[in-house]
């Protein structure tokens, strides 16, 4: 009987560390990195306004790098969804937020904005602009809320809570500053810089979290 108990103890893996979760986490990290690289190439090499415009301007229909931008956004959406699938059961609420963020990112990539990606209150926006902009903002908000959710979830793995605490500590003030810049300044260098920093934090958090889940035993 004692041997059986010892055998059961040594052969049962910790919750949330099975091979499928490890595989999903590894795929999430790779997909997120690949998507970030594709979007970066589209932004840097595209004919857009560079550092003074929105990232989404790389996906405008007449841009020669629109396909690369969309592929990158779709890869990022896949990475977020894979990360949701890889999280341990205790983080099911966070997984739901990530799943919602993935769907919103898909909408953002599927609906291209018009030239300049205009947004109110300073510019006249089309319906596509509003759909694209709203989905993009909501997708990032879902990721930031996911970071906060991990920090506040009792029983969440310590490594994931530490990563989320750092991510949320940077992303929350950046989110507030970006929203304020959109309302007070509109499109310009300040808003563009804040947007890029916030997106970078989200990507780094996603890759770090997926890596931590993949390495967890």
C-alpha cells in the first residue's frame, strides 16, 4: 500500500503542467514573437508616417506591407489564444480575458482603417476606423486586465504573479497616459510613442508568461 502511494505521488504531475499546456505555451511564445516581428517590419519598412503615426497605419489597404501587418496581427491573436489555453485552471478568468482579447485582435486585423487611421475627437472617422480602433483598444485593455487578474488571483503560480505584477505596474500608467494623449492631443508623436511602448509591454509580458508556463514543472 505504501509503495502504491509513493508511486501515485511521484507519477502525478502538478496541476497545469501537462504536455499539452507546455506545447501550447511554447507555441504561444513563438507565435507572439513572430507576430511582433512581422508588425514591426510593416511599420518600419512601410510608407507610413513613421514614429508620428499609429501602428495600425501599416495595415492601410494601399500599403505594400498591409499583408505583413495583418499576418503579424493574426499571429499575435493566435499567440494570445494559445496562452489562454496554456494557463493553469486556477486562472480560468484570466484565460477568458485573453480569449476575448484574441477575438478582438482578429477583428482589428480583419478590418483595415482608412488612411491615417483617424479617431475622434479631432478627426472624422469612418465606421471601419471606429471598428478597427475600438477593437484594437479593447484587445490591449483585455491584456492589461489579464495581468491584473493574475496578480489578484489567489493560488496563481508565484512566477506568473511576479511577471504580471511587473507588466501591470508598467502597463497601467502607460494605458492611462495613452488614453489621455488620445483625448488631449490626438494623433502625433506623443500618442504614437506611448502606443508603441504599451504594445511592447504587452508583447514582452505575453512572451515571458508563456515561457514561464512552458518551463514550469
